C-alpha cells in the first residue's frame, strides 16, 4: 500500500524494563522508521529499473553475454549511482538506529541495571554461566551493526544490549512486529492454534531467544508449560528475564547456553523452536544444532523455525542479489549461505523423517486495534516476506507472509 505511514513509536506498549524516552527520542525513531519505509517503497523499485534499463544492457554490450552469477551482478550494481544511494541510506539507517538506541539506553544504563536487579535477584529462573564461550559467528562481527553485538557487557549486571535491541526493533521493522515487537512469537502461536489445536506442549525450548521478546507469547499461550530460553548473551538474558517478570510472566526460564552445546536431558522437550536465529549462526551450527534438536525432542515432538526461505530453481538472479544484501552490507555473514542450504536435507540427516517435514507461508499476527492492518506490509524485509508467501513444495504464491519450516519427530 504505497504512500501510507507506519505506526508511530508512541504506539508501542511499554513495560517495567522499558527505557524512558523523550520527545526527541520518539521523533528520531519516527524519522528513521519513515525513512526505512520510503527507501523500501519508493527508492528500492528504482534500483530494479536501473538494473533492467542501464546496468544489465551495459554489461551485455561490454561482455557479449548476461551475468553468470551474483558476484558479477553485485560488482556491476555497485557502480550504479541510484543503487549506491539506496544501499548507502539503507546501511546508514541501521547504523543510526543502533546509535539512537544506545543514546537512549546508555544515558540510563545504571537505572536499567538496577531495575533488572530488582526483578532478577534470587530468582532461580535466570541461570547465567560465565564459562560459556561466545561462538566465532557472533564474536567476529557486530551483528546488524550493533556495537558489541548482543553479548558485550559494559559493566557488572549490564542489560544495555538487550534494551537496545528491543527498542530498535521498531525502526528496523517499521513497526510491523506488533506493539511489543513480538510478532514472531505471536505468529507461531496463531499457526499452532489454527493448524494443530490438539498440540499442548509441556516443555518448550526457544533457541537463541535472547531477551525473550518472542518467547513471552509462547508462555502466555501455554501457561502450563515451562518455556526455556537458551542464549549465549548474558546482558540480553538479564534484560529478558527482568522484562518477563515485569510483564507478569513466571513460566519462562532464561539459561546461558549456546546452540552448539545444549546441555539438557535427551527427549525432554515437546517443542524446540527459533525465530530468525539460524541466519546469524553458521552452516556447522545449523547441521549440528538439528542433530541436537532431534535428540532432545520427545517422540511426537515438534521443531519449528521462522527463517529465511531457501532459494529455489524459480528464484531469479535479481531476487538472489537483493535477498542476499544483508549478508554483504548488514553484518550477517551466514544470511546468503543459508539461502542455498537444503534445510530439509539437514533435518533428514539429523534423523527426521521426510514425511514428517513441512514448510508454510503463514500470516503475520499483528495486534489489531493497536497497529493498523497494513503495518505488516511495511517491513524492511518486504522482499523476504514476499518470498515467504510461496510454499517451497509447490511454489504457490500466497501473499506476504512469514516463512516457517519444521518437522515432527
């Protein structure tokens, strides 16, 4: 829906761990959010016209052939002025989102840490382990241009990384992730309630759940279940645990543990899931992680993941080029590789039966009444959402949806 405005930041729902924001903070976030929408709706379509009418014809004249691969295409597009402008601004909005969030959080860092301590002290549902090592795929880059990524601690009891990431989600997604930023978790719950109402998990593991934004909807939907959030980032876990407590959620446990080393009893979970996590790991972690998931699931258990849809034989070179952008320019190295990996083969190698696997393009669950119905169409990842609308098994376009894949054990 071109020409519409995204929700404003003051429409978000706050909680006991939300940083205090002033007029200028809100105005800055709204500016960046609208710039993201403008770049996606008005400028990005022009880059394809530049490719079709300028870049591709010039390449064919110079080389006597079409592009062989994305590497050639990326090199040619980088020289185009319109593409340069779009890419530079898109990268800049992410950097500005991170700095704007840090400006808000770091001026009240001590107060936020004290709030978190008041929620966290004495709780057996927050289990931190200083011996956990940060994996190379996180320590080698500042994910999303977030200085220090999710795990860096700037002071004892720090929660800044978690607070920065939560408030910044609004800018990156143009307010399309629900009023608490929990659209992923809400979507998973809606999918299961609609497609598998008989499924009533008693123990749920959320891999890479960080600050628990998408874990809380699971705990709310299944109040008799224990939800465990496993992540390596201590400041995110501290913030997430305090946030859950502030929201009145008591059936979530936050554990410092990496996907590479899940130390739980075999066959002890009914549901193991992730929300946009695998693309920030590595091929080795995906392969080994699926093996661990298979071993940790009870018979009849479910693994379910919201992620990037794979490329197929119908994916054009232009789509591959645009969908891989984050891997090259948004500090997400595994993003592009994941597009080419056969996740179903990975699950099969882990032990899952082919006839128990599935993938879906599911409607995003946005809180109507708080956000307008069109909010879900404004995401910076709109090209990815379009791809998610096509089920991988039949290629049928189903509209703008989130892509998820999984398997029953």
